[in-house]
C-alpha cells in the first residue's frame, strides 16, 4: 500500500508531466503559426500592391519606378544584370573572398525563396545612361533589393540579402526609400525585424544603416556572440526590431 508521501510525489510528477506536455504543445503551435506566417508572406505575388506610394521615386534628379520579382523567374538578361551589378559593387569590399562568395550569391539569387524589388529608370528620365545596364521591355534597370522571409533565433524576419544600386542613383535618397519599403513589407507581413549583413570594409554601408537608418549591431553578430573570434570576421549582422520578443532575441 502506497504511503501518503509516495502519493504526494506521484501527484507532483503527474502535474509536472501535464505542464511539460502543455508547454510542448504551445511551442509546437507557436512554431506552426510562425511557419504558416512565413509561408504566407513568401507566397505574396506582389508585395508592392499594398504600398502604391512606393511604386515610384522622383526626387533629387532620380526618376524610377519599382516592380517585384522572384529569383527563379528572372529572365536570363535580368540575372546577368544583377550578377554584374553585384560584382561591380561588392568585389572590392569582399577582397580575396569574393570568388567563393560570388558563387554562393549566384545560387542564392536565383532561388525560389529570393524575393526582389526591381528598380527601373522611368521613361524620359534624365538619369545618366549606365554602360552596365540591362535593357528590358519596361525600361532600364538601375538597382534591386534581394530579400527573404525567414527565421532568425525563432523570430520571423525579413532578411535583406542585397541592396544594390548603380552609382548614378546612389546618394540621392533612393536607398533609404527602398529600406523604408522593406520595413513596411516586414511590418505588414507580421515579421519581428529586418535583418541584414554588412561587410566591415564597406564603410559607406555601415554608416548608412547604423547612423542614417538607426539599425543596431545584432546580438547574433559575431562581434557580440564572441568578441575575440568576432574580430576575425569581416562582417556584422545588423537589425531593426519591431516588438519586444524580437528585441530580446536579436538585439539585447
């Protein structure tokens, strides 16, 4: 016959098991909800549809319009263009690591998960002709943003893989305009943050994101994860968070 002590211990174990089961179920339900959130966000045909004021940009002598795209549906000429622009802009900051990095980026850029905002020179624009531009039926493309909906530290985020602009449209507010659009897309899609990676050698980009756009060096950046080994890494991970959970996981 069980003693009172044994019965009490069994009750505690039973309650403890029930709590663990409930916690596990809640975690599974949360994970499922987040997975569905990311899936729904990634499936959007035209993320720009909800942001008509961002369809075009006419400021500081730059006149462009925007369109959306998907990595696995880019035309061959468009793929060639974005790869060339990426090389022109990033070969210097990456230095000796560029050949290996370029191979990786070429695969990433044509993935079905790769979402794009494509920047086209508006008809009759006075923007300088670019020798490396790629002519399309819609006009001459002068830049792009490659981003994805994904998870970082169990937080749904928009991860900006690339923001690349031709030199003729740089320094005219267009980059800030595009990042504001990305942040709006992230918020509407219920993402917790915008995350991106910047080469330490790319001082202009570091200044742009940290000082102009108020991004923070993330807690998951190498310099914060392990300051000693982080010094050896040539990049930082930056973020802008939109809620307390994302702040706790990605910033603090």
